[in-house]
C-alpha cells in the first residue's frame, strides 16, 4: 500500500 506518512513506510510496504 502507498504510505501517506513517512512513519507509515515502516509498517506499510511501498507498492506504488
């Protein structure tokens, strides 16, 4: 999923 926040990047993977 596309992280809205930088902190979310750690939890969510950047798929696009």
